[in-house]
C-alpha cells in the first residue's frame, strides 16, 4: 500500500462534507432555516452532490429525533436590556 504526504480524495471529500455541514448547521442556528443564498454558495463551492447530500442528512437526523441534533438547532433567545 502506497502512502503519500498528500491528502487522499476520500479525505478531501470528508473534509468538504464536514465544512459544508458546519455551514448548514450554523445557518440553521442563526436563521432557523438554511437560506437559499447559503445553499447556492455551498453548491458552487463543494458541488451539487455534496451540498444536497449533507443537507438531506442533517434534515433526516433532525426529523428522526436525534436529540443531539435538535439541541444544536435550538436558537437561543436574544435578550435585550434597555435599562
């Protein structure tokens, strides 16, 4: 088996999927949904297949009742102190 110092294609894909997942989760936390503009950006950066797969994986996780996923999606309420 040949080892190289370069990142393999599988490693690149995994890193792309993780970065894409982080962007989608943070967008959902911030806005309560994934904006169309964010998905357009992710599709252009990572490709249609990866962006769509990650989005559907996150949505499936949330709909299947993953408590960890639901907790991460809870948007903290902003409190303002005007006094």
